[in-house]
C-alpha cells in the first residue's frame, strides 16, 4: 500500500501557507510570529510514513504547536490535537523538531525573541487504483496510469486559498475520450471552496492519464471516471 501525505502548510493539508501562529505576550503587545525558512512541507519527506503505522492502516491529522527560540530553532513540539495514533503524533513532532527552521520575530527594539508556530499534518494512505477488470459483457473500464496523488502537487495550492486558510476535500468526475484523456470535469462533492474545487478540476484534466475503456468487442470507447477524494489542507 503506498502512502500519501497531506501536509498543512503554514503552508502541507502538505500539505502545504495558511500559517496559524500564536504566542502569549502581555496584552498591550501583539503576538509575534516566526517565519518558516523554506517550505514547511519539505520538513516531512514523502517517505516518512512510519512502516508500522502503514502496516496497521493508521491515518489521521496531527495539530501541533512549536516553541521556537530566539535563534529560530525548535525547542519543543506539543500535540494540540491527536491523530489518535501515538506513532503518527510522535513522528510528526520528531520531524518538526529536527527539521523546522525559522526566522525569529523581533520585538520593538529589534531584538529577536522566542515565539510559537502552529500548524497540522494529515497522514493518509493513498487509495490504490482500482484493478483493471477483464473484458466481459460490458467491456473493460478505464483505469488511471501512475499515482493519482502526483497529479495534485502541494505547490499547486492556490495562494489566495492559503491566505484565507481554505481547506477541504474534493471529489470530481472526469469525462474521458477514447484515448483515455480527460476532456471535462465536474465536481461531485465540493470542498466548499470555489478555488479548491476549480484547481482540482484543472489539475485533473491537465495531468490525468488513463488506460482507455474498451467495449465488449475490445474497441476503445469514451467513458467517465470518478477520482478518489483530493484533500487540500493549508
């Protein structure tokens, strides 16, 4: 079973970028926010899914807060909402602590200060492509070529959606021609974000590739294909 990460990018989720940062200060001074150095999505590599969690089909979303010192290093990671998998919670914090780097904020005197940064990571196992059925009375259905997850890179997250912290799950249906190329897209289940719905269809049509469907005589035919849900988490 392959693995797919949706990373909440303060970015991802992965993920990436819609950063939610907070810190406790005196009431007359606004919370200061650290700035991630590089892409936070890269702090959790795609091969980081714990094998034991993968084997037991553990999935979930881990929300966390990092304590960032005045040099931009992560001193501590606290899980604020568990994925219900201790292994995924622990792995998230270990990777964030080891790889997270920030530009610290400065106080009114221009001095770097400690701060906090909050985000989340969604760990989800990729949905395997449906097997190609043998030709029968109704022919052979179409099937995806390659990993569907690669059709929706984290870098494609709409900047305006990130800014508004829009997220959600989108399911779309594609119209496929006789060669297996998408010619149209419609939203089956909306994310409640027009931008995320639109970019899902745009990427599905642009990047989607399929083995063509065959009729009962083995001749390629046009068809439709409903993709597994695509998760966008900023």
